[in-house]
């Protein structure tokens, strides 16, 4: 997941071709659809007042919102920006999974 995100977010990332962008976008959307329920389930095991739980749930809300949105226009630049937002959400979901799913309480 993180490796795919790096293809769009790395400082030296080359802009993808339209075909590669479509593939990356679909892959990132799929990762988000898989990660959201896993992170949510893990976060909900934490007590209501815990900061990691609140942060993870906020991230999930933002990720869901990003899945509902589409680029406003169909230019390559708009598609890349959209995919970059998805990539940032994927990274955040991975971070929260590590925190709420893998950390000892």
C-alpha cells in the first residue's frame, strides 16, 4: 500500500501516464475500501476518550469522503491530484492501523 502511495507522493515521482494513473487510482481506492473497516474495527476496541481512537475515526471519515468524491475535471493534472489525496489517505490509514491495531494497550 505504501509503495503504491510513494509512486505518487515521492519528491522525485514521475507523473504517471493516463493509463497508469487509472490503474493507480483504482488500486488506491481498493486499498482504502479494504483498510477502512479493518482500521475502524481496531479503533472501536479502544476506549471512547482515547486520542488514537478519535484520530483514527476522523481519518476514516475523511477517507470515506475522498472515496465519494471524483476529480472536478478530467485533466491529467486533476486526476493526479485526486490520486495523491487518495495516496495520503492510504498512508494515514496505514499509520492508524499500526497505532490502534498493533500497539499494546
